[in-house]
């Protein structure tokens, strides 16, 4: 991830969590950046630092599991997730 002018800034950064990703190249993440109530980025805390500002709220999850994130095309239709 690279910083560029005009990039969204996270309102909230969740760190020190355990997020399982369905991406073999990046199977786990420990941070989630959120802006305007939507996920801005998921990855390693050190990589998401570029999404923060001095007023970004940071919450340490203390290693708690944060669930899993997967793309909509991962075959979830029919599992209670609207298609």
C-alpha cells in the first residue's frame, strides 16, 4: 500500500487482532482501517499506518479473533448471505 495525496484517511484503526483472509498470499491480517463506516484496508499494522492521521482512533484488540473477510464472489450465496 502506498500513500498518495487525496487518499482516504481512516477514522478508526483496529490493531492487534486476528483476521482470517481467503487469500493464499495473505492468509492473515492483524489490522483493519475503517473510514466513514466502511472498511478502507485490511493488512498488517505497519502497512496500514499510511491510512492514519493524528486524530484516527486506534483500538487494540489484544489478539482477539476478528472473524474472517472474504470477497463476495467466494461462493457465499445460499449460506444466509444475500447474493
